[in-house]
């Protein structure tokens, strides 16, 4: 049997439960997910995703989104795609 190390971490309960639900859908245990993350850190020689401090515009949009302000809603995904195509053709 391979030797193992143990990891203890403090995580907000809501975050833990949301992540565990996703792992379950992916057929992964928490240990497998952590091992995947660690292996990606090794392969990337750093975090496997970009980490940045959001600029003022991004912070404002994030806050407005959380408050459900200035949101645009579509009746269907097809309507959304059509609108995005229309906007991109205007450029």
C-alpha cells in the first residue's frame, strides 16, 4: 500500500457542500479531486488557473449581479445566441 499524507483544511460549510455535490456528479471523491488539483499545480508549476485582483468595472458588475441589478434576461438560449450574433455583426 502506498504511503499517504493527510490534509486538514478549514472550509466554509456552504462552499464544501457545493463542491462536494459537483464532485459527486463527476464521480470523484474529495480525495480524488484534491489529488487532481495537486497534480495540476505540479504540471503548471503554479495554480492551474489565473488569479487576479478584479478591476473597478469587474467589481461593480459582480456587485450588481449579486444584487440582480442591470441584468438582461432572454426567453430562451436561442434568443440569447441570436442577440450575441447580432451584436457581433454590428462591430
